[in-house]
């Protein structure tokens, strides 16, 4: 049964979308690679991962759509870098969400 995202508070929908973008090890690896560089050419990312260029491009597209990375066209190449402000927001939202779970949790269980 499909869910209805509009039935949930927007902060939860946004956090779920970001979590989905992080939900593949290749995307986490791409973020890790970009974290160590100020910019990165797509071909260099492909050289670092055991994936085809088309697969890497699809993962980059997901990360960019989620706003976690930025891409800039440089002739025939696209250079990618982390959106550090978006990552800081993601960190803050995750911490707030986990903190809310801990504060709402009952002191005893089962």
C-alpha cells in the first residue's frame, strides 16, 4: 500500500527524502569521496568505485536532487562537490529527530 507523504508533517517528509538519498552504499561512498576534495570530476568518481559510469551518474543525480551535492558544468565535464550547508542541515535534523525519539520514549519497554 503506497504511503501518502502529504499526510505527514513536512519536516518528516523532508527527512525521509534525505534518508532515502543516503540509502545506498554507493551514494555514501560518493559523499565520502567528495568530502575529501573541494571538487571532483565525474570520471574520477567512476575510477574510485566498482560501478559503471552510467550507474555512478544515476547515483549522482539522486544526491543532487536531494540537495546534498552541487554540480557545475565545465565544458564536457560536470564537477561535483558537497553542499556543506545542506549536510549541516541534515545533521541538525537527524539529531533533532533522534533526540525527540529519546525524549518521547517510555522508560520501560516490554
